């Protein structure tokens, strides 16, 4: 075979391989790594969330003197392609009677033709907090007055909701007021009415919270943080109306938040701290790693985002319309980092 013909054949093989499920994203690499801000009017920040609107990327997080202090508010930055705006306070925990509580765990969701919704929590602690929601109709520039969710509903507690084919917004949620328990909350009318489904443990009791949603072969799956040194998983075959018992997955977890997304090519991407720990003890929140799976069950670590000592935690991940993968996460409780992955 002539050299030119061999080059053509090799090129065709590479194109063919790039189209195969499970292979197309193996060459993912970091295309951009930056801080959302470098100076801010708060000492500490945590628990970022990211969403894409028609005009920008929007990132929210909580910030204040320290997690759990009364001055902790929800802050937001946007990027319309020319860099991140300075953090702006958008919600706080001030109450009508003059009291004040810390804010926690914002989660953004863009309805596309509807509002950009901000879910967040307010309360003295995760065991006593309650769910709040506000809406923006101008891509996060202005926000409606916040609304309290019905008692017993938290909204998406850390990771993003997903829209099901039946038009129901599935919100991965959990509670901590009576042990750790996972519940999937649903709304079909942008948060006016709600219902929830509890996700119970299998034979081994798992203290699990903060689920993240993936889709695989007609099924809906969740991956959850636990106290047992592993990520837990559960599956639904009826659009979230019922769930299999939570069982340990083949992934370690140091009792720290995770996030996952099903990519446009059908693969799944997970960002997590691949550290195991003994039940009842927390492990280090480093390194922070990206893993891929073709079935939502078997995972391969492909990129290490952080490996130095310190806390690199609570990732949020989305895939934008252009196919790029955007990740935000806590950087040493001082900053929020933004990483873009691409081919």
C-alpha cells in the first residue's frame, strides 16, 4: 500500500473510532483552568453550581466568614464570553422577624424557554434547614422574591435537576433531620406543586445524601455521597416513580459531594474525590478526579484536576450546547475554580 493511501486509511480509522460510544471522550483534556474570582468581599466560599443560559454561563455558590455563620449568603458570577463578573450577592438568610440564618448549597437550573431557577437552603444547620427558590427571566440579572418550598421538600439539595421526557423536572434531593436519607423530588409546573419518592437502602444500611442523576438505556440512575467510604447507586425504570434499593458502587467516597452528567454521546462523566474512608470518619478531599463510564456502573479515571494537599471538593458539572464540559469546584474554601474539558 502506498504511503498516501496508508495515511488515508489511518485517518478513516481514527474518524470511525471517534464515533464509537465509549471511545469518543477518551481524549478529553483540560482546555481552560481559571478562578471565577480572585478577590471577593467574603473570607470563605463553597458549594458552587453552574448553568448555561442563552447569553452566558452563570455560577452561584455560598460565601461568608465561614460555613454555617449567619452572614453566609448566595453569591453569583456570570460570564458572557469576556470573563467572569465580580461576585454579586443575590440571596441572604434574613427573615421577616429580623432574625438571620446562613444560606447553603445553591443549585441552578435553566428551563430554556422558561426561567432560570435558583434553589438554595436556609437554616441554622443541614438538619434544620429548609428549601428556597427564586426565578430569573433575564438570565440571572434580576431575581424574583424568594419562595419557601413546601415543608419536607428541599429541592435539588446539591446537584442539578434533570428534565425527564414527560416534562417533569426531577430534583435529586436528601434530608439530614432524621439520619441521612435520599429522596427524589418532582415538579411539572416550575415549582408550584411537588411530589417526592423516597430511595431506601438495600440489605446494608447506607447513610447517603446529595444524589446526582445519569441516564442509561432507558433507565435513570443516581450516584450518592455516603458515610460508608463508597459512592452509593440506585436505578429507576419508570421515570423516577420508583427506585431500586441503594447499594454500594465500585467507587470510593470520603464523605464528600460528587457530581455526574450523561454526555451527548451517551457516556457518563463523574467528578469526585477517589478516596475511601472508614465508616464514621471523613477522608481527605483531594485529589479531585474526572472519571468516565459507558454504562454508569464501571468507571475509569481519566483526568486529575487537583492532587496537592488541601480541599478540592463539591464539584458541579454540565455539558454546554457546544459540547464542551464545564466543571466548577471549591478550591481550599477560598475560591471557586472553573475548568473546561474538550477534545
